[in-house]
C-alpha cells in the first residue's frame, strides 16, 4: 500500500461564508478525480477536521472541473468579524486538508 498526501494528486482553495468554510479540492487528472470520488468523502473530511467541531460537512461534486467543494458548517468561531482565531476566514483550511495522508493500494 502506498502512502501519499492529498497535495500529491490535487490542489485547493478555501474561504468563508460567515461562520462556515468552503474548501475546494481540484484533482490534477481524471484518474485522481475518480479515485477521490470514492475515498475523499464528506465523512472523511469531517473526521479530519474534528478538532474544529463542524456541525456537519457536505460535499458537492463539480466533475467538469475535476473538483469537489466541501462546506464545513460552524467551524470559524463566529466568522471574520467575530472570531478571535488567527484564520478567521478559513483561508488556510485547504492547505491543511491537502496535508492529509491517504493510502492507495
């Protein structure tokens, strides 16, 4: 089994919508997108970000861009104007997710 990081097969962007965060993950190839469809689920992302205590995570597919958009609800401690966190707009969350280690058989 080969271990790798998500950033080896995808890139990403993230930002905020009030108290919620959006994370876009874009696969480099069609094969990587197909693999991610099966393995990068909303449940996997929710477990990865468990320390932020999202109330729920939803995944939206954008196949023509080989992309996924994850919405993490209630993870920004009130959002940009209310939070005391250093990343009040969730701009670093994509980079954090891209560090996730995965196994491929």
